[in-house]
């Protein structure tokens, strides 16, 4: 099936950055990409979730054997940063494809999850702490 978001040219939309793009626009970009290639037949939720996990593993490869400090230096290496951006885009593309396939409003789901996380990890108790809500590291 290949990479989800490989395209020969930039999208026609004038919205091209995080500040001006909407989730709906990006979902439509993914849906159009899939539709133009007749890939819906392959986009069962099972398949998309597996592809997403594979792309996440490819993203992790860029960080696998480097120190936390070196990982923070990636923005200073344009080639590595571009490669990480491509893998992150693949993960995001499959995330949007899965949301499209399942009819999940990702903005609503994400905001609800952040509320749940805030309740599970209150600032007063977890600020500067790395542990699970049950107290284990």
C-alpha cells in the first residue's frame, strides 16, 4: 500500500501550517487521498491501526539508540528533523484515516481525553513528577 501521505506536490489549500489548518481540512486531505487511489477497500480499522503502529515504530527508530539529550538536539539537524517529520506525518495521517473510517470526531475525543487526563493527573499532585496515578514509577 505504500506511504499514506506521499504526494507529488503540496496540497492546493492555502492553509499550510498548524496555525491555519483545521482538523477537518486534514481529514478531508486524507479522505481524498484514499478515495483517489481506491484504497477504502483496504482501510478496515484493523489494517489502519496496524499501519499506524508500524509507522510509530518507524518514528521510534530515529530515537532508539540516542540519549534524551541527543533527541532534544534533533531540531538542529535539518535532515534528521525532516525524516522525523515524515514519520510523524505518517502516524498522524493514519490517525486521521482511522478517525475517518470509524467516524470519530478526533477533536471531541481528544478534548475529552485531556479532561480525563487532567482529572487523573492533577497539577498539584503531579507537577514535576514522573509516575503513574497509582504511585508506581
